[in-house]
């Protein structure tokens, strides 16, 4: 059975939470990657930043759905969700735009489980960790290469 340790990329391009958004965009574009793990000074995984998180910043300001009854305004969505959306749109650092507490796998996670996560959660990349320490990253291409090796 092929496991994460067999296919993970250990030459990792990572970014830090305090990286400014324009610099993060350049890192992703210059390295032709869809996303990058976000690590602290101990090389511990604290988040993941994807192109879609950055594209989100170009989104129009949302108008929360509401309805009125007898001059009372009742929001139809949670204020927490609106607050999170506003924070992402106005982000200036990676920490403000990144996905916090990202899904990660261990070195012994089977590739079949990684593939399922990618399909079900629409992930392009999945970090490989031991505890909180980032060891590697697995992209869709890494999973696809296992199909070639089965020939």
C-alpha cells in the first residue's frame, strides 16, 4: 500500500503568517503553485494559503441577507460569517487570509485516503505533518503519479 511518505514532496515552498499579500502572490505565481503551507518560526503548520483565498479578496463587498418584520431587521446569516468574509476581503497579511487549522495527513496515511480528501473537500494540496511539524506536501499531481507506477 502506497502511503504519504512515499509520494510527498519534501522540498517545500512555505510562507509565514506575517508575509504581506503581494509577496505571497508573487511566491505562488513564480513557483507555479496553487497554494502553500503557512508555518511559524518552529516550522509548525499554522495554516494554508491557496490562490482561491487570494482571489477572494477581489470579491465584491457582501450585503448580508436580511428581512424585516414590523420595522425590525432580522439578519439571515450569522454575523460571525460576515465578519470572517470582511476580514478576508481586507486582508493585508497571509495570517488574515489563510485557512487556519488546515486538514493535514501523517506520513502513514494511505494514498487512497488522501485522494478521497482531495475529491471530497476540493483540496489541491495537503500538508504532511508529524504532530504540528511540517514534513512535506502532497499535490494532485503526486497522487496521479501513483497511477502511472501501477502500470
